[in-house]
């Protein structure tokens, strides 16, 4: 495992251990974060612990044409009970992702330091959000890093049933329209699998990431 200091550097993703951890340490300044995502790396760690940088193999992704929208979900979308916006309330979205309770988790990996870092990236137009509203109240959303041809999803939240799915589907529809190649979902979970995401080899992921739009 590599230990990072002030130098703006990451080792090749092939150096990651079996868990997918590539490096430890460093900081969350915007330049390091931008280099990380462009290199197929992302931070994921608990508050109060050193920063861990990940490049897992396999990688959970969504090929945009493989999105699964259930019949019941289509019915919900057709009712127009939600309004979707893009990149209108980034800080509110990431703050809700931090606060939302999740099954099997006692805390959150989204620290205040991380919120500050990603808000700076949002100001640069790199970190973006999708918001879902119901009666003018923010009830769901997601955020991630936009690399122009790959969108790296980071976290999503839902305060009412299906709100995060609405955000996810809206994001995929936008990415398809803009000819993105992939939605990066990082690591496996069954909820993502139900939406059509699947695991691919890290080499395949890196090939797509390093190709141009």
C-alpha cells in the first residue's frame, strides 16, 4: 500500500490490494480529487480515520442502455408526482446524503471535510447533483463527479419511497442523451444490480475511462 504526502501523485491502479485499497493519506484538495477520478480512483473512509483511496477490481458500472426500469417504477414516473432538477442544490443534496440513515451503517463516510471539498468541485463545474422535489420539498437526490464521458456516482438519498430511483433514472436519461459511455457506481450492492448495474474487470473500466467521448 502506498502512503501519500503532499506530492500530487497516485500509483497505478494495478497496485491496489485485493480489497481494492490503493493508497492511504494525502488530502482532499480539488487538484488531488480531480487527478484521482481521472485515474480511476476514489476516496472512501470513515470520519476520523486516514483517507483511503480505492481502485476496486471488479468495478460496478452501468452501461446506459442496460438500465432496468420496472413496470411499477414506470407508473410512478408517469404520474409526474416528482419534479427533477440538475445541479440546483448541490450542498443540500450532499448534506442529505451525509445525514440519511442507512441499513447496517452506524455512521457516515461523508465527513464535513468531504462536503467542503466536493462543494469546491461543484463550484468548478466538476461535481454535480440531481435533485428530486415533491411539493417544493427536496425528497431525494444524488451527486457525483462529471468527467464528460463517464459520470462517477458517489452517493444518493431518499426521504420518500422511490425518490432516489427517480434521480438515478433521470441522470441515466441525461447521460444517454449527451452520449456518455458509462455511469461508474464503484462497488457492488444489490440495489444497484436491480437497476441494471453490473461488475466489470478493472482493466475494461480503465480502458473506457481513458478513452475520449
